[in-house]
C-alpha cells in the first residue's frame, strides 16, 4: 500500500517540478529575449514552442538514454494523442475554440500530413527510427520552422519591452527542475507500472503523456480566456509537430526507436486530426464547441480503456 502511495507521490511531485521548471524557463527566456529586442513572433515559435514541449522532450530523451524505448516512444505518441483527445477537448469545455482561416488552411492540413509523412517514413524504415532517419526528421522540422518563420514574420516584427527581472539563478533553477523532474518522473512511472502490473508502454502512453502535456493545457486555456482562442489550436498542433519530428529526431541519436507497436495509435492520431476538420465544418462553422469537445474527450477515454484491455 505504502509503495503505491510513495510512487504516486514521487510521480506527482516530479511532473509538478517538470511543469514548473518549463514555465519558469519560458518566462525567464522570453524576458531575456525581449531585453535584446527579439521580435514577439520569433519568441513564440522558438522559446514558447520549445518550452511547452520540454517535459515530453526530457522524459523521452531520458527514457531513451536509459534504454527504455517503450517509455520513450509511447510518451511521444501518447502526448500527441493526448494533445487532441484530452488537452484540446478539455480546453473546448472552457469555451468554444475558434478555428480561423490560417488554422484551416495551414495548421490542420499540416497536422494531418505530418502524421502521414511520419507513417511513410516508418514504412520505409520497417518501423525503426535510427540516427539516419532522425536526421531526416530534423530536416523536415527545420523546413517547417523556416516556413513558420516567414509566415509569422510578415505579421509582426515588433518586440514588446519587458520590465520583468531576469535572474540567471532562476534560469539555472528551471533547468535543474526540468532535469530532475524528468528523471524521477520516468523512474517513478516505471515503478508504478510494475506495482500496477501494467506495461511501461501503457504508463508512458497515459500517465506520463498526460502529465507532460500539462503545459499545453495551461497555455491553451489561458489563451482561450484571453480571447486568443485560435492560438489554442495552433499551440496544440505545433506541439504535435515538435513531438514527432524534433523530439523523436533528437532521441534517435541516443538509441534506435521502434514504433511497430504503435502503428494503430498513429492511425488514431490521423483520425483525430481529420475529426478536427469535421468539427470545424459541421454544426457551428469554424468552431470546436463544448459538445464536440466532450465527444472528443469521451472518445479519448474509450481509447485508453481499449488499450488497457488490449
């Protein structure tokens, strides 16, 4: 009994440290960037995008370095599905998420095709991502970054002055929280999986995936409450692209990652992305309503139950 409580407490504390470290890193890095007059859009597509995906990156990288490929791969795929099935759905419960023309013409199609491209790469590599395939993923990510850079560059080149205090100690502290949180999150999740008699992969797909996706939930809900609800969708889609191409690309340099056990889940991810198109065009046009968010959330819960008993 106490072993369960101890493992859960360590896992919760680790994820909390991970999320707080990521938030602190974003705040301090953004303040530092503004101090040197770096444009807002560039901060958004680099520091904020990287910061919200830091938990997934650290967990997957540490798991890969420890040789636990199941946790590394399941956390990445699980995070991508959780971003839509859980994060987007819960955000929609706080208010309808507006889908603007940029989302419909660029973000959503990109999200659909990114998963398809990843599946095609897996087909030609027999489901294995080694460092060579990792380089291909990173090249695709770099191309995406350049595309987004020029797309956002035309919108705004202004930088907002900051009065926030920049403390080098806090930047170091944030890195320490992220590293320690990631390490203990992986170890405690594996311990908990053993106690509950579930696979490491299922623990990564559910517990770690949802926990590491909390920054996306926070950013999305805050954006929605501030009237920037279109940013909620863009943040989630950007995070998924980051997960599939950057995190997997970097992690592949540590060890070869196998995705043969997650083809079904990747197909589900494609269907979730197609569901976004349907949700936008059916019913209340260009909105993901609370009802549609609830439907997506229920489908995610059904998926988790199915994977548990599979």
